[in-house]
C-alpha cells in the first residue's frame, strides 16, 4: 500500500549464561563490567524495513500547514488567462483582491513565480491505454522539452497498483527510458497512484511542486477513496495538473481546483500536443499573492481562500485559477 509505515526490527543473538555455583558479590560486579566491555553500544540507527503493503490509513495525524506559509505570510499561487487561454502576465498588486473565509485580506506582495520545479508524472498504464501509449509518451516528451536548469522529475505508472518507475532525476531521458518499458495491462488504481506521487514529492528539492496526471479513465481499483485523496492534496503544497483522454476527469478537476492546478481533456489524440502546450504555458506563468492572515489563531483548521480581480480588470473576460485553501498551523 502507499505511504508505508515504518516498522523496526531489532535482531541479535542471545547467549545463555549457566552458573552452577553461587558467586560472591565482587564476582558478579566483575562479570557485569566484563559484559559491558565485551558488548559496546552500537551508534548506528536500527535497520528499518519498509513494508509496502502497509498503509497510513490507520494513522491519525493532525493536518499540517500548507500553501507555503513564509513566516507569517500565506503564499497563494494564481494563474490568469485570457479568452484564448493565453497567460496574462502584466497585472499588478492593485489588480487583485483576496479573501480568507470571506474576510478580505491585505495583499502584501504580488510576484510572478519563476525558477525550477519538481514534477511527478502519474502515467496510466492500464489495459485501456493500449492504443494510446505512443501519443501519451510523446506528450510527456513534449512537456520535458520545456525544462530549465534545476528542474527535477519522477515517474509513477499505474494499472492494478501504482509503481515508482523512476525517482527524482534532472535528466529527461531517464523518464523517457522508464516509459519505454511500460506495458499497458490491468485495471486503474488512479487514487493510489496520486497518493504515491504525493508521498514521493516529500523528497523534492524545489519549493514549486506539481503532479501531472495523464489518464483515459476514472479509478476502478484503488484502496483510497476520493475524499481521502482530496484531503491529502489539501494538506500538501503540491499542485495537480491532469490531462484526460476522451473522458472528462471530474475528480481530477476537483483536485486541480483545490490545489491551484488545471485539468484538461482531449476529444482525440491529435489534440494532445496542443493540450500539452497550453498546460506548459500556464504551468510556467503564475502569480504568487502574499498576505498575512487576519486570523492569528493556530487552530489547525482548513481556511478557504478566494481570489478576485478588481472591478476595472473584471470588465475584460479573464479566467482565474488559484489554490482554494490551506490548513492553518496547529498549536
């Protein structure tokens, strides 16, 4: 199962000491010193065995603060596009309004996000992808062509269950090589694959983190439910982007809305290159709104965020996408 619990097993031989006659107290003390000297304490940590079948489902953990809280600042990623789905990149601080739990907040800073990213590819390898593999692999290759120095990637494929094919690597050919060995078969454990991707993302080097899910259908073989996956996404600082082949990814649209990502879908494989190009543009062109929350309580609760444009800007048809909330720090 995903997100394994770690269980430590301490091994070692046991030696029985047979004493046939009573020993005086000084002999016992000497024996104890000999035992301590002969068995020095080991400084290394005990071995940890990973049990893939274990799950974190039974573990109850308080939600951690997310959406990147920089000291007391909340950082909210926002994407703005025009009617032609092209990013709008010339807006200023005065162009935005932001609300937390319906209370307007004062925006301290607006910047355009730049720099390297950590991306996890969640790739559908179920049997229904048999005639769609070549086009799907080319879509990943197309996305990788837009990488910049410092970017890193990993690859998770999924059918009956998810599998980490490549851990984080800065080399695109590592991902493409992993995809070349994918054989479509089995069912669709989409939810479990996303959970594995979120777990893998914990070791990312970059602060900008995203999952890119490519699938042609909904889940039919996961142990995790939609609500569980949605909670995990809300508790993370990972944006979810997705491309649905022939089928509108309603569940993935929810994850994208919660995380500040985007969900796309294509009617035919020939549309896939244009979809990837659009995704890449929006992925690389985002604003970050920074504000200090009026709510100073560290209650660990989920706080809803809403972003609007000023009235003068709203007269122009623009589309906004932003992360819809975050968990406050717990006490």
